[in-house]
């Protein structure tokens, strides 16, 4: 008997997302605040006014705006 079906197919392997050493994609509020030098309550205020972005993951709030990008944005001149 001929087996014309060929070898079983496997699901394609997904390559992991490459990230530079030391680069994170998300921070807990308790990590992000000290990285910038602000309190937890100020982090919540920055989230509320849209200065930084965050997502809800289960019961946790994850800040997705990198601390260094936020600090750089403070040094940029404001356009009116």
C-alpha cells in the first residue's frame, strides 16, 4: 500500500520576540515609580491624566510607557 499523505504536518514554530538586553515592555506601578523617582500615587495620577499608558492584566495594572521615554518627554519643549 502506498502512503500518499506524506509526513504529518507540524504547527509552525513562532520565533520569540527579540528584545535588547535589559529592556522591559511593562512595569508594575511599584517598579515604575521608583525608576522615575515618583510615588505610587503620582503614577496613578499620570495614568489617569493620560501622561503614561497602562493596561490591566488580571488584577494587576502594568505601565507600558518606558520610564526613560517619559523622562525624555518632560525635557521636550511643549508645542501650543
